C-alpha cells in the first residue's frame, strides 16, 4: 500500500475517484467521530465512498475526525426528509430520523 500523500497514493486516489464518478448517484451515511466521541452524521448523495468524503469536505460539512461510511439502501433513502439531507446532523436528530434507534 502506498504511503498517504505519496505520488503513488495520489494516483491511486485519482483512479478510484474516476471509477466512482462513472457510477450512478447513491445516498451515503457518513458518521464522524474522534477520541472525544461522536461528532456528527451526514446523509449525502454521491457516486461512491471517496466521492462522498471529498464532497463533504468541499461543502464544509465534515466536522473532522475519522469517518465511517455506509451506503443507504434506496428504499430507506426514499423515505428521508429533504431537510435531513446534505447537512451535518446531531445524535438526537439521527435518532429521531431513524426511529429512536441508537446512533453508533
């Protein structure tokens, strides 16, 4: 595995992003955390995982820390309210959105 930031790493990242951009748009859940705990969650439409992460950063929606990313099934994405998409959500907002199930 190339060292992060190396020319090989940058080339591989660019290739992954190019490959993802040929895929259809899908909804993704990004969950951010650091040593202090949960920092926020985000529902974002993107072509793939790397595209979603980069899009969150470009839109200044990423609170920093480590990110866990999961594809949102299309049947779930179709039920989400517009106001919950494309913005950083708190733990209580996510719990309400997903029927009070604990947020990881």
